[in-house]
């Protein structure tokens, strides 16, 4: 995994959940929600995407048993019966319906480049909209350029908290060939 230039993650906000595109399954793949027994596949995907210390027990503890992650928002992209990508919604604090978080998006390396990140992120966005949420956020890292391109295409905007984040977003946009804008949000709260 690349060295992270800054310990602080970068944030993105979708200021509304209107006008979301329809879900379109890439050829050869499916989409479903969590089933008991998915923990090992989830840990395998996360160990390729987010770190190296994910286990079935950690998945159960931090994801399946977490009241902030509704089970019907815990999505898996599949190839045949095999989970090959995942994403979920996280609701903090539980019960509120303003701002939902797109959480733990990851696709197995052998399945990248098929639009599964878009499918999974959009599935979470549509779930949030269907539940009455008004906005969505996520955190990411500078080096996750393909993911950031996906998020930008789905209408998530960089959050420019301070000069350091502005400079980081300018660098990311330059690498992506994406136009940088000074009028992106400077905060996530208030709406």
C-alpha cells in the first residue's frame, strides 16, 4: 500500500440525494446484501483494499454487530456466488436521517475496472435516499485516485476544510484531470 502523505483523511460530501442514477449491473456480476457467512470474504476484500489485519471476527464485531451499520445497507458485489466487492452505510448517531456515511468501499483486485466501485457506492447512496437521508459523506485518501474519480462522477464534492486540504485536493484533481473548484464545501455541518 502506498505511503500516505498525511495522517488526515480527505472528506467528500454529496449535498443532496436527488437525481441518483439507476443501478446497472456490470456483465457477469450481481449485487446483494450481507448474508451470514460473508465475514471471511469481507475480510479478504478489506485486506486487499484497506489494511492487512481484517479477520472474520473483526468483521463480525465491527460490521455485522455494529448498530450504526444497518444489515440491509451492507452490500456485496458478487461474481457467481463469490463476494468480490463491498460497501455499506454507516449511521452516526443511529436514528438520525440527515447525513449518512458511505463506508468501507472495496473491490477485490482481480475484479477492479468493471465498475463495481460505482455499483457499490451507488447502492449505498440509493439506500440512504430510500431511507429518507438528505445528504451523504465519505472519507478517503489522496492515493485512491480511481475511487475518488468514481465518487466525483457520482456527485460527491471534496470538502475544503483548510488550506492543507485545499492543496491536497488541487493535487488530486490535477492527477485526475478533474477541474478544481474553490466553491466546494468548506464543512460538512451544518447542511
